[in-house]
C-alpha cells in the first residue's frame, strides 16, 4: 500500500525518523505512542491519498482484530501531538471513508538532503458520506441499535455540555450524515438508509428544546457527495455531526458511530456495536436491557431520560416501516408521479400493518398535496386525506405528522383557521424538530397577513432543513405576499438555479409582473413552457399580457385557456380567475372566484394577501368572498 518508502520524511516543521521511530519538531522529540507513530507513518507514506479505515487498521494492527473506535482515538491523539488547529490541518477526515494526510511531504535521503517532494492533499479535501440500506426483516436490529446510540449520545451531551459549548440561542444543532453501507451489496441500501432515518427521529425526540436535528431531506444531499465536514457544518448550520457505517454478513451486524465537533473536526465520542442477527427478537431484549438504566441530561433544566423499551415488531411491521420510508422519498419529489408512487407505498405499508399511524399520515399528506398542486379536484381527494389523518390520530394522538396533516386539510379545504392553527401548534409542541410543521405553519401565517411571524417560522423550518428547496421557495412566496418583491425575486431565482422545474419557485413571474418587469415575466413563462406546456402557462400569459396593457395577446392566451377548460375541468381560481383579473374583467373574475369557492379550491386561501387580487379589493363582492372563507379584513 505504501507510496513513499524511506527512513526519513519531513513536512512543515516536523521530521519523521523511521529508524529511531521518532517524530521531531524543530529538533525536539514529540512523544507518540507506538500505534500513533505507525498511524502517522502510514498516512505520511500515502500522503495526498485516501486511506480507508480498513487499510489503516490493517497497517497499524495487522495481526489482531480491533474496534474502529481504537483508530478514531489514535487519530485524535495524533492530531493533538501535531498541534493541529482549524487553520492548520495535517490529517483530513473523509467522512465515512477514512483519512488523508494533507501536508507536502519531503522524502529525505540518508545524508539529510531532500530526495523528492510528494504533494499532500489539498486543504480542501472532500468529505464523502455514502448512505445505504437493507432487507426489511433486519429492521428490528436497526431500531434497537439506534436507541442504544441515542442513549449513549444523550449521556455524552449530559456530561460534556457547558455554557461555552452552546450557541447564543441555547440550542445546539446536529446533523446525522447518511450511514455508509460497507457490505459491498447495494441491496442493503435500505438498511443504512433506515438507520439514518431512525437516528434522526430518535435524536430529534431526545431534547428538542436544546438539541435541534437536521431533517432527512437535507442530510440526504450528502449521500455520495464529496464535501468537507467544515463545509457541511457551514451549509447545515450545525455544531456537531454524527457519522457512521454498517457492515453485516449472514449472521452478524457491525454498526460504528462517531460524534464530531465541526469547528475543529475533533472526534468527541465513538462506539462500535457487534450484534448477532440469528435471533432478532433476542437482540431487541439485549439492547433494551443494555439501555435500561436512566441517563441524566443536564442542559439547562435537569431532566431524565427513562429507560427505553423497544417493543418487539413483527416482520410485517418492519416491512411496513420500509414502505413508509420509500413513500416519504417519493412524496418529497413533489411531482404527480411521485405522489402516486408515495400513495402506493403508504397503502402497501398499511396493508402490512394496519396499526401503523405514520403510514396513514403519509397517505393524508399525499392526498392533500395532490389537490394543492392542482393535480386533482379538492372535493375528490381532501375527504380521503381527512379520513387518513383522523385514522393516524386515532392510532397515535401524539404523532406530530398527523396533527400537521389535519392542520393542512382544515386550512385548505375547510377554511377553519382557528382549528388549523391549533393543530399546527400542537404538532410543533409534540415535535419541535419537525420541519414540515414549521414550514406549513409559516404559510398559514402568511395567508393571515401575519408576515413577521411567518418569516420567523419559515426561518425555523430552514434551520431544521436548510437544503430543502420547497422550504426556500415557500419563503419566496411569503416575501411576495408581503410585497417585498426584490427579496422575493432573489429568493425564487436562487431556488430556480438549483431546480429549474420547481413549480412553487415559478411564482417569480408574478413578482416580476408586479414590478412592471413584463419581459422578465414572459421569459419565465417561456422557460416553463419548454418543460411543461400546460394550461397554467396560458393562464399566466393571459394575466401578464393583460396586466401589462397588451389586451390582444392576452385574449389569444385566454382563448387557449378556455379551450383547455372545455376539454377538461380546470381549477377556477388559479387559472381562469387569474386570467380575467389580469385583463381587468372583474365580473368574470368574480364568477370564477365563486366557482372556486363552491369547489373548495385551496387557491382562495391566498386572496387576502396575494397582490394579483389588488384590483378587486375595493369591490364589495371581494369582501363577501373573504368573509365566506373566514378571511374578512
């Protein structure tokens, strides 16, 4: 494996003498343990190259089996001996993989003269998290081991937390990076994927007032990426990162995990778990017994974490959990096909385990968003969404996801604003780390015209899921509704640069229109038409042309829209009413708004705040529509 072979190496102020087994700094001996010396030698001989954890352990402990935690501790000791600082790094962590030696190394001849120079890795060397997962029947082991890890981490935070460690708001942020699948079998991906999901859930419930945990949708951006831990920490806004790996054969599973402080990449805690998979139910009992004690958490207010007893799960329940994870994956795509695939997964999960509340909540969210995205009539799907949400609450009244689902339904379909707010607040109380609850509550507050509260809630959602494009786009919508057009345009454009086809971010064209930037608005419509030529493009075109004083072109677009409506029923408010408002035909606009009301279109929820409807506000008919949906001024 060795790339450079010599008896003397130099880097920066150090000289590594292989014959004497000594490390010198400015001619002074730096004390090293034998294993620390051998680790440094292996890294130096392979400077600039990734050395995996397995390669290092084989090089340093060739004739014995050791836990990965031994390597982590040795690297930690070595970094201290080298005097590393955040500005001066010699050993770079490649997340989930191993380490690189970053300094330029000189190979020195026996007479003391440099013989060759080997460039080290760039100080911007990447961090590579690779997440992966397994067969459903092994989920029992996954759930139990996750609880062990969480409990041990709780103890670490309790013992180590001091005021100097906490950010100014008193709440630490942690990211669980995708667990790496070391089996060599891509078919095991769901096992490591599920481990990541379970760790996020368990840690998120640990002490949400003091410990925030980044949502799954954001950390999954680092699956198969090559980003440094420092970069990840900065992007996610976290002080700590948990990384891990999973290795298994037919009968055994090995899970390693380590907690890293981002600012200096210090490895604060590491643990390795070896378990027998031959009897999964016995494994549950073993893990439950291991964590049966209580752990004191002393963050601000002392509290205790009671012993967690993971119930035994049937194979069907484990498979239901897998199907639920798949459903959420498809749901997050926010596309017609994604929603349909999500519904199928959630329905299959329910068929496997009819008592699985989270699957019902996922089903409710899918039905609700299909209608919200105008992919199907509200009257057809919202009753199904309500039934699924209520079933989830019947099975688990403490499920934050279910309260959030019900809040969305009562807001968008019933226009029962007090009940919706109560449900949002209940969801956030149950799980302050549930980013979607903050996101949808922010939107609710914006519809009410409570923009300062909405932006604050949107920021809470962003902190928990900082890479979520839909959360970022929703913030753009709040800025647009509050007439902050320049900020809205900036926000929408940032989202569209990352995902040009995200429908929510295409609201940027309305911000352009309100500012009189007709050319920019029409250019955005043309981009939209190239990828998705639907009646929506004709509706927005009719609005923009009408709004900008080009009635002939507006009528041409309206004719296409009316033809499309004759072919299949269109949502009245966001399409036909929109077109007529732009063309200043108030009677037809009110006619279509009334139809939108009768069909329970969710588009009317924006009437109070959307600048599009400003030309109608002085008309008594507009105030009557607002009163009918509970938004009277």
